[in-house]
C-alpha cells in the first residue's frame, strides 16, 4: 500500500474526519491503491456519521445505487436529505428529482421538488434552475410567477459568461426564445433587462456551486 494512503488511514483511525473522506476518495477513485467500493463506503460512512456533509452525499449515492453497500433506498434518502438540508447543492438537486419523479412518495411532492430545486438554484446549480423553471410553467398551483420562470432561465443561460454549464445554458436559451416568439410580454427587451438585473444583483446564481 502506498505510504500516502497509509498515513491517511492512520489519521482516520485517530478520528480525523477529513482524512476519512480522503481515504474514501482514494478507494473510490483508485488513487494510491486499488479501487475498492466497499472500503470507500466504509470510510465515507465513518465521516458521514460524524457530520461531514459531502460524505453524507456520497453515502446516499452508494446506498441508492448499491455501490459498495447493499441497495437501500430508505437509508439513502435519510443521508441525502441531511446533506441537502445542510446545503449541499447536488444533494438538493437529487432529492428534488426524487420528489419530482415520485420516487419519494409524498402528497406534497411537487411543492417539495420545487423547494429543493430552488435551494440548489440559489447556489448556482444550472440544472436545478432549468428544472425549477420548467416546473413553474407546468404547475397549476404554485407561489411562483412567470417572472420567476424567466429569472431562473436567465440565470441558467448566463452561466455561459463563466464558461460553465454549456448544455443548460443552451437549453435555457432555447426556452427563452420559445417564450419570446410566443408573445412573452416585453419580448426580447424584457429578457435583456432580466439578464442585466441578474448580472448586477445575483452573480453567485450564474456560477456553478463550489
């Protein structure tokens, strides 16, 4: 075993949570050692159970897809929800998707999906911005307005300024053009104003989450 990972394993054994995550990463990616999904899960779970939010996301994904651990949807959702509520954007996106598709059986599934998509959208997650905009269009009962929908599409589109989220930026551009061509009040001039408003007031919304 490489000396680098041996040092990390010793640090993890002494309770170093960051070392636990790094050991998990090494086993997950095959860095300094052979790839080992079971060992990766062991160390990620050690860190997750001590409060590490990114580790909670990794454990959730492992339980969700049976990677290095038996598939366990209920436990996956528990870890995923904790990571999402702790502010991990990708966890928020995944949880929102599970509500949207009905994988989480809840009579408030549409409302919860939109809530979690918005959490991630506010961290700059372009996929969530697109998803939220699409749900606003289709939802019959929602607190959101068409102005909100244009706002989130503008955020997704403007990721292009930072050379990020190319696919989502293009998708947002097509949606905005569709609405303009189909009579959006104010048309292109209104959308351009929204672009400027976002750039001047919400620069973090047009950058990928850290």
